[in-house]
C-alpha cells in the first residue's frame, strides 16, 4: 500500500512539473516599450527603472544609447535637475561625437539653468550653465534653437553681473573700496548690455571717490548723467559729489 501511494505521489508531481510553463526572460525591447508607456503616463520613476534595465543589458549599442538619453530626459521632465545634469554629462563623456551632441549640450545647460539660485547666493550652477551654453554656441553656430540659446546666455550673464554688484555693494559697506571698484568695473567691462548700468556707474563712482581717484569718479558719474539722465541715481550721485569731491 505504501509503495502504491508513493508511486501515485511521484506521478502527480511529475504531471505538475510537466504542466508548469516557465516564461521566457523579458527582452531589452520589452523594457524599452514598457518604459515608453510609463513615460507617456508621466510615471517617470517607472520609466527610468525600465530604461536602466535596457541600458544595463548591453543588448545593443543603439538601444543602450537610446535608453541613456531617455533616462536623462525623464529626470529632466520630473524636475530632478541634478540627476538630469549627471546623466547628460555621462552621455557626453561616453559618446563625445554623437549626432545629438548639440541637443544634449542644450539640455545639460538647461539642467544647470534650472538649478540657478538668486543673485545673493552661490552662483556655481549659473557658471556651469553659462559655460555649457557658450560651448554649445561656439561648437554649433547653426544650432536650431540659436535664439533661445542666446537668451539663456544673456540671462546667465545678467545673474552673474547682479551677483558681482551685490558683492561690490558689500565691499563698499565694509569700506573695502579697491575691491568694490574691481568688482563693479568688471561688470561694466564684461557686460556692456547690463540693464542696471546706472546703478553700476553710481557705485563705481562712489568707490572711486572713497579711493580719492577723482578723475575716475568723475568719469563714472558723467557716464551716469549722460546715459541715464532720468535715473534715481543721478540725484544720489550729485549729493555724493557735493559732499566728497
């Protein structure tokens, strides 16, 4: 009887094993398509997870490159700009001559641009954005989004100029007049289209007055009077001259 039960049990197990179907492993193409579906639904984290499997599968160079670009884009659209910048940087290092290099450089610049802080804070992201945008402009003068690129470069330069003016004001307040004049004159020299040049002229003239460099002070104030006669800084400059000249 025991032998019969054992035989029946073995037969049942064999039958069960024979009916079990092991699904084939998912392919890189499957994960790519699954990532596309998640991406279209705005499920960026799931899309990134899918595309990382494609990237790490080493199935084909073409799919790996495509997945790298899609991962970076998903990070960017989910506003994870630090991760997006890293992904774009890695892509450029690994594929320096890729046909989409110009687009990747622009997206890298935008990733930095979206990390920019106010003028009174650290400007590392602004400098990174400006460096990337100017590199793109130099290497690809016929870039399809040239107008937008020019605008972004101007915005970066203006933010950096504002930062330098704030530093110059700090030096003025702390009576470090030479440092103040260096910072402010640098803004005027490097940013001829700076929109707040009237303020810069006033601050520079102030710094030169305190340094007793009267001719330079006069030149700065005269530029203010000539170029911005309606500026609020004109009256302040006149009072400053009357008091200190």
